[in-house]
């Protein structure tokens, strides 16, 4: 079997600081032997990283690059030769910016049992369009984008299992799988939906990423509490990579993930934040509701909060205040950011 990812940010897909089991690892567990990543921006940046990840997991990872935006279905047509191997086996399609418990084994069982052409996973609605379906069988009747009146209580979760025959419905052009392909399959009564167990979150936006982290850590507390950090310096759910170093007198949590190779010096306060690989947080710094990018530094007595996003290799000076905003990679911040802005 194969897995196909529509990518926005490779960091969200493979970042080990937000979850222990990535979707690629979960796919391998159900027999997927090759993963295809749909990319359209700077593939050279991720190639070495992908090679390391491929070797670590023992699964083949290839890329399919768009030279022009093809929507959510067009990339499948572009990768047709990679997805169709003649076996007739279905393949997974996932949005890379969603996080869940990845119940792929249950999805395969449900898909094979109903005998349709495509299965989508659905969750409870919020700000999204809904899927109208038969509750008993899971057969999908129709899709309604952001309805103004109640028509159903399930949303498309961006996780699909599709038969190869769906490729006959997709042309190599910009196409929406949600608006153009799935409605036709539903009209042919070949589209089914399975309700997603556990949590689900679209983490394509920074504030949603932090919410997704909280949901994941809550799930980890229920299913694998031994993976969470413990100690007098820990408050609530905290995930710390085994190679990270935590100094004395720190207070960490709730809802914190600290990635590989990080150094958190003494007296640091962390809450509701993700600290990516190789970050150094100096003495008595305070970080909340923020994301600290790979190999960045936060100076002594600095305060970073209010959904501040630091890109890779950003260095915040001592006694600097960051009140929201985004700092692009490879920057040095020597002054306080008093209101949210983009630092280029």
C-alpha cells in the first residue's frame, strides 16, 4: 500500500517535538511501504532530512513536485505513476496539516467491508463545511460548504482511503477533490465516511498548532502516560525529548513539547509552547503560547508570548520582550516587539 501527503509545511508533518508517532510511522504500522509527498516549494531544503527519516523508519519516501498549483486533487494525477502499481490495492491520501490518532487499521477494515470506491474520515464540525451521511452505513449523501443552516454534524477530516479507480476521475489540472471529485463519487453512491475516533485538529495555523499540541498531549496522557515528563518542575502534560537538557529551578508546563538537543537553562518558565530541535533557552527566560523554531536562541530574562513565532536560527537578545508576531529565519532580535508584526 502507498500513502500520499498533500503538504503545506514539512515541519508539521515530521516534527518530532509535537508527537512521538508521526503519520508516516502510523502508515508503516499498517503495511504501507512507500510514501509520496506532494511538494511545490524548495524540495532541496528537505531532501537530506527526508533521507534520514527514510533510513530511520525503513520506508521509501519520494517526492512529487508541482510546477504550478494543482489544488487538492491535481497532485494525485501528477503522481499517478507512483500511486498505481497494478496491485489494485487502495492508497491513503492525507493532508499534512491535520493531527489525530491515525486509526488506519480501522479505516482499512471499514473500507474493505463497504466495497465502495472511496472512504473519508469525518469529525465534529466547527468552522468547516459538513458531510451529510447515513449514520448506520456511513454512505455519503452530499457535501455542504460552511452551511448557514444545520444539515449535518460531520466535517471532512482530510484523511482518505481511495481505490485506484478514482484516478479515472481526476485530470492533470487544478482540481478540488472536495468540491469536484467526492461529490461525483457520492452521486454514484460509492463514497463512504467513517467517524474519526479520538481527537482531530487542523494545525495549519500557529494558534491551531498549539491547540493540536494540547490535544495530542491529552491523548498521550490517556494512552501512554509513561512517555510524558514527570518531576517537581513539571506542571500538567509535558513532552521532553530524551536528548534535551533541563536546568535547575525551571517550571515547565502545561502543554509543552521540547525537541531533540534542546538546552533549557536554569530558572526558565515554559507554558503552552513548542520548542523545536536544537533550541537554547537561556537563564530566567519566560515563553508562553509560542513556537520557537529550530536552532534558535532566547536570551536571559527575555519574555516571549502571545503567539510569537520564531523561524529557524532566530536569536533573541537578553531582556527582550516579544508580544506576538512572526520572525523569519536567520534573524537577530535586539529590541522588544511590543505589538504583533512580521520581522523580515
